[in-house]
C-alpha cells in the first residue's frame, strides 16, 4: 500500500517557483522539471529507504538532469516533503527545516 505524499507549504512554493523559473527560460522546460519531480516522488513512495538519510530520519532524493533535491521524511502513514531545494544554493537555507 502506498503512502500519500504531503508537501509542506514552503516545499510546494519552492516547487512552483522552480517550475515557473524554468518555464520562463524556455517554454516546456518547466513542464519537464515538473515531470522529473513527479517521477522522483513516485520513486520515493515506492521505496523511501533507498534514499540516504541526511539528518536524522530526513532523506534526500537527487534529480539527475536538474540541480534539485527533494528532502522528505518517511512517516508510517505519509511521506512528508520538507523542501524542494536547488543544490546550487547555500545549504544553510535548509537549516531548521530538515
């Protein structure tokens, strides 16, 4: 049985902003990023333990073609997405969230 995925509001905002930024660079790129994110979330739901822990129980899934990581917390009933983070940014922006 798969667990529902819940995005924290800040993580959803990060995803929306990233998709919008890519779409403004070239039409269609935002959709490609969104599809890559959706595919990664599906992998997370299938086997969350395959992704390495980065702090306590928080795990990180890295996208291959885009410089983004999904930080998530696998709970017994849910997968909670804490951050959709551009890996080229200063990781201190994640402090206190992950």
